[in-house]
């Protein structure tokens, strides 16, 4: 950070095991027990796991079969997205009592810019605590929060004292915090990149900071510029109240694996109908159509095609989906199919964000 740092007050609120916690809220018999939302002990993938289940190593994106092996007493619950959305809306209403600068990332997390807020409270940490208290008092759900000078740091901080906790990284703490932070915990650094960094002797922010911008760009491409900046506490991305949607998708996991392309086309036709409904509802069109295929061995493949016109109707994009299906030989039986639209007509250039200086 510079001698005269310019910063904002950003809060990242992340609900604790949101889907599973809602299920435990609505069904007292599930409280205190290991719960997995989604999947089953034979099929599907876990969408969310309660903290009781996480103690056994159960986590999201894990197959239901493996989750059951790790936790034999695991209780599977079908997801109820309408209910999660209903509660998410109530949570956001609480956010809006403090600021209109709210950027939802999903149903269970959001960024808030409280640099200037409706309560006139100069302490972002106190606002975060008050929001978490209200979520518990009004909805009986727990949330964690991270508070700092930018979105990147707030996101990292929210994970430090989970569940039901919060962490503030003040301006003077930013650089020491980042230098000591393991690269595994840098938001935006995945497992593959972390492994590559480890092979290069980069284990902490301090190690990362020793690399020049030229070295990082050479090693990591465009991401190198991002890494160079964030380890120095530089991240100017603003909280976007009207977050631009990057893609719209629909997919389905099957009870039995499918090996016939004819049967796959039948399933894709139904998925396409759902995707068309979502596109029309969101008043969105797209140019890039992607077919997602997950095989019985859980390996995944995507095939995409970009066209010149924006489309949204099934009759227009289903022939492209069919073309993508037959584009290459399927290597195994299939357990999941999905179709998504990218390159949407909602995407546009981001405005330049100028930070202002306030007392933290």
C-alpha cells in the first residue's frame, strides 16, 4: 500500500453451509446431523454439506457415492431452490438497509460497499457484525464476513473465521497479511495454479512478491498481472450492484447412465426447453453455445461453437447442440448433460473505477 492509501470499505458476507442450514432450519429432525443437499448414495453430486457432514470430509461437488462412503450416516435431501431464493431475497433486504451497493455472487454470498452507508456508521466491522446478528435474529441462519479495503481481501477474509465469524483486514495490516498468506488461500488461485506455484518455489505472498511483473506474465499469462497487483494490495474492481450475467445454463443428471446418442438427443431436447425458458425470462440472447458432457467416470468435456447472431430460441440453438454432440466420439457412457449460453448480449465494457479516500 502507498503512503497515502486510497481505499474503500468492502464487506463480503458468506452464508454458512446455506442450503444445508436452510434444510435444518425447516426440518428440526435434521439439526445436528450430517446433511447433504443434492445427489444420493448412488447417483448425483453433492451441492452442499452441513458442517456436521464436513467433519467427515463431505464437500460440495463430491459424488453422492463417495460422500456416503466417507459418512455412512449421511442424510441426503433434495434441493429446494425456490426456498433458498426466497430466503436469499430476505437476506438481501437486510443488506439494502445499509447500502444500495450490493453485488450478489450467488444466493448465499455478496459484496457490500459501505464506504458511505445509510446508517452513517464509520465502522465497516460494526456494520458486518450488525448484519450477521440480524440474519440470525430474523432468519435463524449463520453468516460469516470479511471486511477490508477491496473485494479480493474481503473475500479471502470471510473464510478465515468460518463458520459464524468475521475477520477485518485494516489498511495497515494489508501488506503483512498478504505476505504471510499461503498462495493456496489466494482467491482466484486454483489447485492447478497453486501446484505450479509450489513447483516454482512460490508458497506465500512474500514468495510471489519477489517475482517481477514480466516473470509472472511469462509464467501465468494475463493472470500474472492480477497476481502481481493483488499481492501488493491492489484490486480496483468495484462492487457492481447490477452484476452482469456471463452465462445461462441448464443441465440434468440421469438416474442411469446413457450410452445411446439418440437417447441423449431426447434428454437434450428437454434441457433445451428449460434453457429457452430461462433465456426468455431473463430477456437475454447469446452467441456461444456450449454442450457439457459428464461421463460415468466423472470426467467432463465441453464442446462450444460461437455464431454471428444473438439467439435464444430452442429451434435456433438445438441444431447447434446436435452438431456439437456428433462432433466427436463419446468416450464413455454419460451421466450428465448440459447446455449453456455465453457471450451474452448483456456483456459490456466495465467503467473505470476511481477510489476515494476515507477513514477506515
